């Protein structure tokens, strides 16, 4: 644990008493006149802030449901045929989140879209935001499973009110018009309130009519997603396929090395 300097000076807006009131340390405040000048007070308040911050971070990470993921340090920038690395770097400044804009990642299977989305979700949590990472199918199934209008309203409001909603894998499955309406409602509320979405998809927006066939809201849905959005396009072959082929080649090589070498025998007449 880092050492706290109890003599650290604070300004009027960051006084020890203000911090104690913010933490609602009522027992401490009730005896403030008696203990305000004690040297341990600053340390106690700092420890309380630090512990609450740690617990808050743990709760936000758990609630975000990001799951296991590779850090961006492991991203192979040489593999995609096309990727705007500067735009990726800009995403991680979270200017889009401040502006209430969307970050959309478009590309085929296996080029790192989910890896990027999960890292963005995690870094947003570290910045103090309430975040949820979820695939499109899981979110829409969750909303569709609500068996009463009041329960659906509460669940929709949950997705609408998050500081950042990360929707992964739009386009991998087709959905009927009811699911399209559910997604439209979430997107529309976040659009209205200036709340950002990170969204990954393997389909160009012109192809979304195949994702939500017979849905009348698709054009408006796409319009609201794109209106305030930065779009990153990744082109290339599947990195997962490359890793699978590399592993297969390594295992074949290992098996070949273990085989006993055949010895030629000669006979004399």
C-alpha cells in the first residue's frame, strides 16, 4: 500500500472535512472539532477513499462482463491488410465517449474486432465508467426474454443508461423484426441522451437488411448509429485461422521429430 502523507496541503474545495462528508463518515464528522488536527485523520480518509475506489473498480469490472481477452499489446499490426492504427489510438483517448459519439469497427471474421471492443470496454471501466460488453445476440435475447412490459422497460433502461455500451458481433445472426425493434429502442435512447456505443459488425451497413429482414426500422437505426460515429474498417484474413494453421504445423513437426528413424539393413551374399 502506498504511503500517505498526512501533512498534504489541500485547498478549500478539497479540505479534509469535505472529503469526509463526501465519504459520509458520520462518526468522524460528529467529533470533527475534537479530531480535526490529529495527524492520523488525513491518512484515515485517504485509506477510506483508496479502498472504496478499489471496491468500486472491482464492481464495475464484474458488471461489465468483459470476460477473458488479449491486451492490445498482443495485437499483430502486421497481419491486417488494412487498418487505421491512428484511429485505433484515437479510440483509446475516449474522445468519442466525451462527445457522445459512436465507435464502429467493421471487418470480416477473425481480424481482431472483438479484441479491440473488449480492450475499449476494459479501459473505459478503468476510467470510472459504467460499461457493459455483450454480443448482439445475447443482448437482444435478454430483452426479448422479459415477460412483462414493465420488466422490458427496466431492462431497456439499463442498456440505455450505461456510460458505454459495447455491442459485439452484429451481423453474425439474422433476427426478426421484433429484435430489430428492440435494438432500435436501445440505440434511439442512447442517441437521444448523447451516450456512446462501441459496435462491431462483419456486415456493411447496406447489408443490414439481411441481418434484420422485413424490419421497417433498419434505415433509421443505421442512420442514428452513423450520425455521430467514427468508423474503423479492418481488412484481412482471419488471424484465428492463421493461429490454427500455425499450431497444426507445429504439432505435425513435433510428431515427425518423435518418429523413429528407419535404418536400412544390408545383406551380404
